[in-house]
C-alpha cells in the first residue's frame, strides 16, 4: 500500500511539473487536447461507476474508464515526445492501467483541466 501511495504521489508530482511547464509555453498541443477528450470520457465512466445501481454495473463502468484512458495513451505519448511537459499526463495514463482508476482520477482531472484551460475543445 505504501508503494502504491508513493507511485501515485510521484505521478501527481509529475503532473504538477507538467502543468507548470505547459503554462510557460504557447498553449496545449493538439495531441494533449485529444488525449484529454478520451480522459474526459473515462472520467464520465468513472463517475457513473460511483453511482451504479449494481456492483456488476460499477465494475463495467470502471472497466470502460480504464479502456477509455488506455485508448488515448498513444496521443499522450505523442504530446510528451513533442513537449516533455506532457510526460506527466502520459505517466498518469500508464498508471491508470496498473492501479485502481480512482487513485489517478484526481490527477487526470487536474491535468486535463489545466491543458484545456483557454480552449473550447473539451
């Protein structure tokens, strides 16, 4: 459990660094924005899992959230390769496949809120 907390804390620190660096640049790149669109879908599925009528429905919603996040990992990787400030976003997406989605939900939500600030894309 302590290892998990350290991993999530590390990912959160990476996101905070990425957000700080991204705010210094010329705005979010299109790959990061596209990744956040998928993350937005994942967050909707995650939120639905919290209010699902049955445990099976909650599990299906969580599986969908993980799938939606994984489906945009390549876009986050492209964003990170063109601008290292987005490495934290990619790391959080990778973590979302290894730890319970709820452990990275806040970081993903925060990162995409910062990335999409000033855009009307999400």
